[in-house]
C-alpha cells in the first residue's frame, strides 16, 4: 500500500475522488428560524394574539374549569340505597339479606354431656347417644334450610309480582301517550 494515497494520506484528501456533496470540517450550516420567531405578529400569542384559525377545535382556554357531575343517588333523594322509596331492590344483590332476615347468633360449640363412667358396658350407650345427636343435628339443619328456602322463594315471588305491576304500568303509560302523526 502507498501511504501517500487515500483519504488523509501524505498529500491530504484526494479531491478528484471526493463526493460532490461532501463538506469539510470547517463548514457550518445556518438553521432557519420558525416564522413565529422572526415575525412577532404571528404565532401563538403574537402581536395579534392567538391565531384562532390554526387553533385546535377542541382546545379550551386557561379559564375553563370542568365540573364533575354528581351520581344520581346524590342528586335525586328518591333514588339510591335507602332513598325516599327505600332500597332499590331491583339493583340489590340476590344473596343480600336485610335486617329482618337476621336471626340470633348461634355458636357451633357444644360441650359433651356424655355418660360419666369408664365401664365397658357404657360404650354401647355412648355410641347410641352419639347417633341420636347426629340425627337431631341433621333434622335441625334440614329444617333451617327449608325455612331459608321458603323465605327466599317468598321474596322472589314478591319481587316478580312487583316487576309485573311495574311492567303493566309502563304499558298503560305507553297506551295513554298519543302516537306522533307521520309527516308528509
């Protein structure tokens, strides 16, 4: 290889082989300014104020203050949970129970009142007592479940009747309203 040739060799850059668009290290490009920087009458907030025709249609001024709308339970005292007409049962969870559904609190803890004594002859009576207790517990649970089911079915029947009445009232209201005449 010849150290005198190439880009930056002994005699410098080979000008005849250099790209026509290439510039040297001493070259500086002037950046042009935006028109809002050159003409004080233009731009956003210039001599004549904001250019309204170039402003975004959805843009709001600094003086705009958005107000939050209140929930219907805050504006209409007749609605909501516990409003003028009571709890809105149509929006109530099916498994939710009211205060009247509550029963006395019961503990599942029971002390064993078995027969005292360690004789082998008492073992048979202990097992019989255990079997009797289990049968009583099962009967009690079945009765409680039956009562809960009957109460739930009663509430569902009342709810269905109320919905039916409301539907009939809405239909009567629609029948009372005059139908608009078609325009020709």
